[in-house]
């Protein structure tokens, strides 16, 4: 038995959950300690009204564990018993990612359980899921994509059965009726009754923090393409944490999703996207791809390599001039210690 569903944030604001086919909806509620998804309440109430199974997630900024947990609970605490509580652990905008992954997540999950009696679920990419072995009685929601091809729901997503998880997110390029843009598609390994078990508290008296003052509406809308804004973000022009959220304003989800995609998708997918022009050229490409640049560029270069068969009378310099490169580059590509030693019939790489 399995359920098909979607997860959404303010990036999908206004989505009509009454017409999009899904068994469950997971909705971003909060991030850090002063951001609430402006479409959270509308989406939640609509999904509840039409009978969807519900999940609510907090996007971690990696700050003070208790403060982030309290902020999340203050905004969603009165929905205990209705929705699964979820921690979203990703690299984007997260100052603790890669530094204390297990300790931070374990602390947040334990704290929320202590306050609510509900065992939250932890979302992370498959590439770091090993870090959370033995984390406790908390289900995992694993993100792993085969590619970026548009797809509907899949009964057996790529790598099905290779690891155990409660929920699997297998694409960010889902196409479903009732919504014109891409959606994250997910599979829950269980029935509606199983889903409901994740929402139930095992504590008799639960007290959640009082709801904080609602954050001021975000009105900033920086100009430029998503790539332009991602490039400036990686250069630090929009700051980090809450500063980044505020400075990117209504473009925040768009830009952060773009950056997060770079971190979780495969090298081969990134190489294909580079060839399609998605990440620009030169310093822009190098900046937005950051630590993944070399691996991606190596694959791009391997896929676009060009070769030439040496003719009688050729020199490395004359061949280089023909292909708009330098003899030093060709020598390096072919491991030639002496660029003067080439022979007719030899096949060499020129680009």
C-alpha cells in the first residue's frame, strides 16, 4: 500500500489543492525564526477541507535549535493530531549544514517530541542520509532524483528498494493535471491509517509556545533572472539567514530552490543543464556551481571533446590555430611532454 502526494511552499502559492490529484500534501510552514509561508494557512485549510492527508514542515536555518523548534510549534501547534510534523534539512541558507548535521537534527527532533509527543519526520537528500543512522524513532523523507525529465506519479521510483524511508521525493519536475508548473512528487510507503500514526501524540498534556507576532509581509522583488539572482546570492550580495530571506523577498523561494537543486541533483544532470545554458558561462557558471563546478565541467568537456588525426607536415601550433586554441592546451589534453613530437596518423584531442 502506498500514497501519492506533493510538497509545496510559497513558490506554489495559490495552487488549487481541490483539483490537483494527490493523496497527501506537505506544506512549508516556517523557516528559521521569523518567516512564515504566506500561503501556508490557505493551502492547509483547503487541503484539510478536501480530505487530503497533511504534513507541515520547518525549513531549518541551523540557528538556535530550541528557538527554531519553538517558532515552528507556535505556528502549527494547534494542528497536532492532524498533520505530520517534519524537519527539512538542506544546505541552502543553513549555517549548520555539513558541520553538525546529526547533532542539530537530533536536538530539534527530540525537542519537538518532548514538547508534543509526536515523532517528527526528517527530510534530507539521499547523499547525506547515512549521517542520520540510529537517530531514533523518527521516519526519514529521502530526496533522490533519477533525472529532471517531466513525469507523473511513479509506482517504482528510481532506486526503489535500495534503502528504507517513510516518504520518497523522486522528482522536482512533476506534471499533474490542475497545475501548469512543475511540482515535487512524493511516495508515502503506507496507508492513510499509517500516515495518521505519525500525527498522533503519545503525551496526555501537550503545551506549545504562544504564537509569536506575525512577520511583516515580504514586499521586496529584486529584478533579474533566477540565474542572475542566484549568482549574486552566491557572491553574498543578499546576505545569509534572515537577511537573505528579507533581501530576496518574493523571489526567495525561486532562487533558493535553484541553488538547492544544484546541491542535490546528479553530476550528469548538471552537465546536461550546463550544455542547455542554464548556468551561464565563465565566472557566473563557476560561482553558482561552486564546489560542484570541477566535476560538472569535466563531464561537460568529456562530452564535447573533439579530435583530429595528424596529417603529414602538421605541427601542434598549426593544428591549434585551426581550432582556435593553443599548442600548450593540446599538449596538456594529450599528455604530450614534448609538443614537437607528433606523427602522421596520430589521433589527438584538440578540445
